[in-house]
């Protein structure tokens, strides 16, 4: 079937939940239309704030979650031809998160972002890292060579950029396309109805939805309410269950501390991403651009390393110890940690949803990003895979809306949408399983304990690292191309 990506849906559906609507109209009068001192951009901002207060009574597409994947899905929908007013995107948080989690965007993700005109703005912001190196103290064991991807992509590098910046740019782009994230609205229930899905929010609002996208993270409410199991493909355990929290897992749990810091003094490495394999396990050491709109123009350094379960505090003392062992330098030659901008600890979990789509009543649900799969951050795959899910789902839903607007019989339309989303699920789930396999292996290699095992590992990596095809293959695997 030839599809034109233009949706001609029913506009009458877009009245607002009335109380909120009244409150917002007053707000329009005061802040956006009559205030004489607002600049044009702040008027736009005020309008955006206004729109965030309202939920429609119905919407063809509801995206729950405005993390990187929810935003990318909405952008993909609009750039593929869906009208902005046919998309509702909500988030439980009053504003986007300003702390960083993912820090790398790989070439395949940039290629996908390029299809929705988002790659260049991000590429301009981040650091182009031509290599990711695995080191033992000052010795380079193995370097993934991203320059070797030049014949396959116009993005032959790993783009180092904080997730906070990525989300900021995506949300700005979405705003520019005419879609505002409505905050704070927490989805609390969904139920099937003849005409679709009824989504209920914490504030009591009910929104009738035809297609509901669960972009609501690893503890996805959408996935739970749809009854879609979420399990580690090897152990079969739910990563968030009580049993797993009690650490009855057959696999050893790995807890990781992560910190963004300012450094001064003799800072050892360049713009490469670096993993130091040492006696205390792995130390990730990556330089990121200074925060957006910040007054401090110094680079930020991301440090991450495994810690004992139960570790809460990531102090300067702990960070210095990992720097000392990881870099293999005497105390006097270490850089100084001037400040800890952000720190956290988290448990590495692996899981994939049994399916990434499901029919509910007359509607359909689809999952993207962490709602569909979670894995170790090593290799920087999580957000990358999620953004690629989201852009593909945007294309699939665009085609579905075109068919919905056609003269076909309702049963044909329903069959088409269910089938297209099943295909989306069948396409994406194996990729998630592959990333889980890869990150489990990398985590195991990085977490090897004991002097002999570490020596054997490091020697093997050093031998492999002397072969250019290994360096190129590693870059290819990480890039997702
Ligand atoms: C400390 C840390 C470090 C990490 N490091 C890396 C890394 O180096 N590389 C990498 O690739 N990945 C990393 N990750 C993972 C990466 O951050 C995730 O893969 C990515 O954020 C997934 O994006 P998402 O949009 O699917 O979900 P999220 O970013 O989790 O966004 C989900 C959104 O949904 C909203 N939401 C949740 N429930 C509801 C509800 N009921 N109603 C409305 N809204 C709701 C939330 O407020 C949130 O904004 C890290 C994660 C953490 C925690």
C-alpha cells in the first residue's frame, strides 16, 4: 500500500478538560497576550507553560514520558507528517531532569536522528571522540577506532554529550515543531474501551486515546498496567521484584557509583572515552562539555566505577581512591577534584519486555526505551537503542494514522494497526536481546576479580588491541551500524 504521511483525523475530539481549561484561559490573558514587557521568546515560553497545564479529552496519540525516547518519538511523528495537535506528550515531572545519565550518542543513533533533523544540532554541541580506549594504568590495551566508520557514516565518532543536554535539545526541537510537553501529569491507570484506551491521570483527568506510547522508563506504569512481563532473559527474574532486591539472583549483582566532577591539575587523558581496568574494577573517565547555560565554563568529567551493594555516599575520598588505582599514579600526581556536581549509585539490571506492543480494547499500546529494555550502561547502549526504537515507532504510527484516515473498513484499519505494531515489536525486541547479551559480556569482563584473571584479561585485550581489524570491529559493534 502506498502511504502518504498526512493524517486527517477527527479534530472535534480536542476539547480540554474543563477546569484546567478555565484556569489556563486566565493565564493566557495575564501572561501571554496582555503583558507588555515580555519579550517574544518569553511569551512563547509563557504559552508553553500554559499548554503544559491542559490535557485534552481525547487524542489519537498519547506519549507517556518525556525522557529522550518520548521526545524522539514525538519528533519523529511530526517530521513524518502527523499534525502536532494529534500528539499529546506528558511527563510526571514538573520539568526535565538536569542531571546527566547517558553520555554518548553513537553513529547509528545520529543517522536516525538525522532523519528527523536533530543530528547536527547535537553533533555541534558534543565532543567528537574518535576512540574509546580500554587502559590499564597508562598502557592502552584496546582502542575502538571510530574513524574507521568513515565509509559507512557521516558521523565517524562517538559523540560525548550529557543526557541532560540531549533532552534539552530534543525538547526545544519538539517545541519548535509545535508540540509542548504537558507537565506535571502522572498516568495512573489505563483501561480498554470500544474506541481505544482510557488513560487516567493522578489529577483525575481521563483522556481517550487511540495509540498509547509507553516511554515512561524502566518502572513503566504503561507496561505494568498492560500486564506485559519484564524479565531478565537469562535468569527469568523481574529486575524490580522483591526477590531480586533481596539479591537472591543467580548472577552476582553489580552496583555502580557515578559522579560528574570538576577537576584541576594534571588531567591525564584527551577527548577519548576511557575505561581503566584496575585492581578495584573498572573506572570510566570521560570528559564532557560544560553544562548548557551554566556560568562555569570548565569541562565536566564523568567518573563511574563498581561499588559494594549498599554504598550510598560518593565522597571525594572515595573518588580519589578510584582515580589513584585506575590511573596508576602516586597521590601527588593525581588531578584535584574541585567539586562534585552530581553523584549517585545504582544497581545494574538487565530485562526485556515480553512484547513491545499490545492491543487493549479498541486501542494499541507500544513500548519504547527503558520501558521496553534495560541493560548495563557499559558501551553506552541504553539511550541509543531507545532513541532508535522511538524514531522507528514514530514512522510506524504515522503510517497507521494514514490508514486510519482512509476509507477502509474499521476492521481493516484495526488489523493493519495491530499488525504494524507487532512488526515493530518483532523488529526491535531481538535488537534489545542482542544489546543485553553484549553488555552482560562487557560487564563480566570489566568486573573480573583476582590478580591472575585480570592479568590474563589485560594481556588478551592487549594482543587483540594490536590488530587493526579488532579495533575497527569493536567500533562498528558499539556504533550500532
Ligand atoms: C545513573 C544512570 C547512568 C546511566 N548511564 C548511561 C550511559 O552512560 N549510557 C546509556 O546509554 N544509558 C545510561 N543510562 C540509561 C539511560 O539514562 C536510559 O536508557 C534513558 O534515560 C532511557 O530513556 P527513556 O526515555 O526510555 O526513559 P527515562 O529517561 O527514564 O524517561 C522516562 C520519563 O517518563 C516519566 N514518567 C515515568 N512514569 C510516568 C508516569 N506514570 N506518568 C507520566 N510520566 C512518567 C519520567 O518522569 C521520565 O521523565 C543511565 C541511567 C542512570 C540512572
